C-alpha cells in the first residue's frame, strides 16, 4: 500500500546526522514520506534551510529563532528573518517559543524574542511553529495575545490557522487549550516511547483532524529504532503508533495528517 506522509518538522542540516541531506530526502521519499519541512532555529540556519528548499522539490522550510538561542539575537536580526520569510518555500515562522527546562537564554529574553517573532508572523500572515517546554502558563498567555490579533471572518472563526505546537510533550489540558485557540498538535517519536503513556492518553483525546506527525530528526528516533539517529523516513513509525491509539488504519492517519499539513502550511499539491 502506498502511503504519503509529511514530516512536518525535521532538521536536515543539523550536525548530528551521518548522512547527507540528499540521502535523507531520497530515503524518506522511498519510505512514503513525500514532503519534508526543514526547520530554522537561529540566524546561521537562515541560508541553509533556504538552500535545501532550493535544491529539493518537496522540501520546504521555516525561519525563526529557537528559545535556546534567544540571547544571541542581535540588532537587525529580525529584519533578516523578515526578508528570509519572503522566500517562496518558507511556510512559517519557527521554531519559536519558550523553554524553561534548560533556560539556555534568560526567560525574560525568551519572552521578548518570542513576542517580536509573533508580531512578525502576524505581519507576514504566516503560521507559527511553537517549541514549548515547562512554560505552559507563559506560553499560553503569549499565544492568546497572538490569537487576539488575527482577523476573524464574519462567523467569528479565524481567517487562517495560527500554527502548530510541535513535538508535543505538555499536559493534556495545555494541548486542549491550544486546540481550542485554533492550533494543531504535532507528535514526534516520543509518542512511541515506553514511558510516554500520559502523552498517548493525550493523543487519544485529541481529534485526528487537528494532529500532525513529525520526526524532529536527528533527535528522538521512535521505537523500534531507539538508539539510532532519527531520520525523516522514520515518521511512519509515529504515524503507525497514532493509528493504533486512534483505532483507525495507518492509511487513514497518513491521509488526514497529510491533509492537515497541507491546510496549515499551504503546501502545494504536486
């Protein structure tokens, strides 16, 4: 059975992979992962993600500064991100957010850089890709402020999908609050981990029509490939686990999550 998947969050240029990007892309497509979204995390990645999008027909990208790197932002960097976001294959601003687990950047600086990038996403009318860890209260308040600035249709619904909470590991209520705001939830290989039963409970509770799958490669290789460097081709294992949890076929999960990805990011159909 031929299934088409979208890996909605990978890092093709990250130094942890032993394989060149061309091999990762080819092996993903051979596994049925037809489309990849290559995620920007800081200023040095701006050019690299654009280069990959220019090189590979079904690779797209995002631009933004990860909360870990918030303290590295210099005057003029936001303007560079703004210009980079005009690339025709740039689909979103991200990954952006808050991470209070590692605190690699001071929390106040994280919040400041997040707000600036949320304003940029509003200006550019692009969805956001959100990284959040142990910062639920502050993250939710920031997302509510962002949502309040998105125009609405006459029926009260948002004119566009606001974005994605990527590599979801937060509490079930936080995820539901994000869904209620209009966000989609993306699951990585963590969904397959033995100790992730609370995450699986959350996945069961959310509607499939609001879910995505990703690898976050080269991190978080799913079961049964733990211990290896994660690759975009491995997203099928997360999709398979999600199908099991939702009690539907793998084909159905591939179809719906792919439709969701196309809807959120405006990925053109070939």
